C-alpha cells in the first residue's frame, strides 16, 4: 500500500539507494548481492537520433529483501 515514489524515498532515507543522473542506484553494500539489475532502453527521439536511458529493476531476490524490510517494520 505504498506508492513507488514513497518507497524510493524511504529506501533513500534508509541508506539503501540514491539517485544519480535520474537513475536509482544501490549503495555499495547492497550493489553486489543480486538485488537489482540495470536495464537500458534505446529509442529514437523526435529528431531521429538514437538515444538511451537506464533504469533499475528489482530482481526476485530484491523483492524478497524489500518484503523482509517490511516485516521488520522499516517500510
């Protein structure tokens, strides 16, 4: 029952993630645990130029991590 915006803000407050160049990233102690993936989206803009942006997605292991935070009352 928490919006994505509220979840991101809470995870930032807990020191789990930060925002860099418009992309959410995990701090180093969480980065190499298989909790997330960075995906790249390529598209053509209105000028016909090929552009890309990247975004983070949670893996199944990451979702379980988030559920454990909720169970601990941190979320």
